[in-house]
C-alpha cells in the first residue's frame, strides 16, 4: 500500500540523520581529546594547599578605641583680653609654636615700671656705698662717732635688699608678660577655639583650646579576664605585638606593641583594660576612632595547620579532602583545633606535607579524580 512505502522512506531518512549526527560528534570529540593532553574524563579541577608544621600564635579580635598619647586644655596664666589666635583649627602644631596672644599692653607697662624701680634702686645703692665708704674713712680718723657710721652701714644694707627685692619684681613682671604668649607644650593637633579674640580671659580659669598629641598614639581595649593569664605568658616571652585595622581603610594593618595592662579587673564586666602604643607617623589614627584590634595570646608549638577553607563538615564530623599522588582524593576525617587568622590547627588526622583541597570540594566525593588548576 502507498502509506507503508511512505512510512519506510521516513524511517530510513531518520536513521540516516541520526547516523550523521553521531559521526559528526565523534569527529568533534577527537580534537578535544587531543587538546586535553589525554586527561581522564571526570577529573574535577581543584585548588590545593600544603599542610604545614610550626608554631601557631592564637589571637583575640577586639574592638578598640584610639586615644591621644597626651591631651591638654590650654588656659592662660594671666588675665586679660584675648588679642589673636595664631593657629588654624585642626592643624598640626609644633612644640613652642605660638598659639594664642593675650593683650600685653598692661603687662608691658608693669614691666617698664619694675625696670624703672630697679634703676632707681641701683642709683641709691651706689650712693649708699659711697656714703658708707666715706664714713668708714672718717671713723678711722676719729672725725665721726661709731653710731653715725653704723647708720650709713645700715643704709647700705637696706639699699642692697631693696634692689634685690625690686629685681625679683622685675623678673615677675617679665614672666607675666611672657605668659601672655601661649605656646604649644608639645607637637600635636589643635582643636577648635573655645574663645575668640576680644573675649576677656581669666587666669587659670578660662578654657582656650584643646591640644592632642597623636604621634605616638594609644589604642585602648578590654579583654576577658580568662585571657589575662595567656597574655601574661605571651608578655613573658618578649614584646607583644598588637595590630589595628581601621574600618574602611584598605591600607595595611597598623603595627604596635603592648604598653599597658590595667591593675584591676572590672568586677561589673569581667574585663581588664589593655593599651597598645602605635607610632602613627602617617597620622592614620585619630583620637576617638574605633578600630579592630588583633592581640596574640597563646602559642601552640609544633602544630599542623591548613587554610580554614579546607575544612568541611558532615553528619559524621569534620573532614578535609586530601589529594594523593595518584590524582585521587580521600575524604579524611580530622580533629580540628583553634583557628589563627586564616589558618586552622589540625589536632589529629593529618600529616605535614599532605595536600588538602581548598577550592572545588562541592564536586568531590571520596575516591574521585581531581587535577590542580594551573590558572583561570
């Protein structure tokens, strides 16, 4: 019948099409195998790291706050009207640099008066010395009585004492005038003025401006009291390094050293205050700024460690994939220890020198073939 012939023709054409597709697929697969260098099918690309043995320092990660190495609120030591502000708010100033000038007019007048008094006293002393010398000669010749001589001798002593007293008053007046110039007591960063030119300043009472020393600078933070013993042990081994990372700052972490451990644990919080000292030569730290502090506490000697990315978990426990020389991976159950930064201490189940998979574990099973990726 015609429909049977038509069906046979359609089937023949379909079989011919399938055969052509299979033949073309084999032709395309052959070059691919040649380019792959004979790699076995089913290999999983992975990245590996070598388990190492060595001392591992455990550390605490805490939030700390920078504080000025020293801070002072400047006040005038003399009363008067504030004449000028010689600084720019927020600027860095050097020790001895003029910051504030109090009106010196009255103080200069007082100094000039003291100088005039000293000049008068010097003239009176010269006269008293001449009188004493003259009466001394006359007493030797018997022209005057001893009582008259004693009077001039006493006048000489009074003149000397008066001159000494008024010279002290002159020095005081000079010091008061010097106090009208308020200078920076140390290198630091000056804050915003608390008073402005024209304001009346009272000696030792009116706050003028705050100066912070930030080079070096300290970072204060608190650690739990149970970590104090480990910190003491680390301190006994030598200088304890402290690192600080600034949120939002992509630069390298700042390196400092432990400088201060408080003398008492806070009974309310169960913590103790610690301070680290940082050179801060680049002024990356600012007083009052929050930072993340890393403080080493315990050293584990001769420990086996791997990158933390190698650790995997299952219902049976923690494990890592170990890549053998034959290219097969073994699912190795281990006993993990503490972490130190990006490293994980392996207490049991792994030997130094073995290679563990750090990337590509999701595609692996025990006994699977894997190859180390050489690049993207």
